[in-house]
C-alpha cells in the first residue's frame, strides 16, 4: 500500500456454521477476544507484586442472524458438548483500492441461543453464542493468529516454544 492511507478496512462479512452458509442472514459477528490470563505474584524479597502470564483466558464467539433460524436450533440440539466448525469470512479493502481477504476458522461448542424481544413490524434477530476451543485467523491466506488448548502463535511465533517439548505433547 502506498503512503499512509487507511488499510484493511472491513467492507463486508459472512458466516458458515457447521458448513452451512449464513450469507444474507448474518447481521453481526463478534470474533474471539484473545486475552492473556495473569495472576499477581509477590515472592520473597520483592517490594511489590507483579503480574505473571499464565496462558490465555477462555475464548468465545457470538453472532446474530436476521431471523429465527430453525437450523440453529437443530444444531443446538445435536451439538451441545460437541465441536462445531464455524468460519467467518471478511472482505477488506485499503483506501487505495487494494483488496484483501480475511478468514477466521473456529472449532466451537454451542452455549446460548437468544430469541430476544419480539415486536410487530420490527426485526427479531437470533443471538448465538459459542465457546471457542480452537481459533485461527488468516489475512490474505497468511496465518496471523493460531490458538488452541495447547499452543498459541501470533504471526507464526509460538509464545511458549518449549512447553510442548517439556510436557511431552509432541
């Protein structure tokens, strides 16, 4: 991209839930928020505590669909306690016109379906919330985030490269 123009502006998005397209039905998608789990520690000789990183907090995703989707209730009925693939796709564009693709791949477990309030003459969106067990984010097919129960990498750099070897995980 030339100059200092805004880049990677989200222009459109859609969703696939358990391999079923929700294009034209997806109102909003909230991707997982990656947050470091910390604990305060004050060992002998320290005059103040400090925060120490202990991995990451649990991940979740949510989205709203523009109407009551019976397929989501069917999925909820058979998938509680099981993993479901969810993929969000985004179309990004730089202000100079350069196009980019974004893809968020998630392995999820259903947690909540929210029918919200119904009012005559107004939309009644369906709110859906899922626990995320694995999350990978790609921009232009380059993996920029990968996090699961045992590893986390940002920009291809593993945040705890010796942990899997030390724990004999592979």
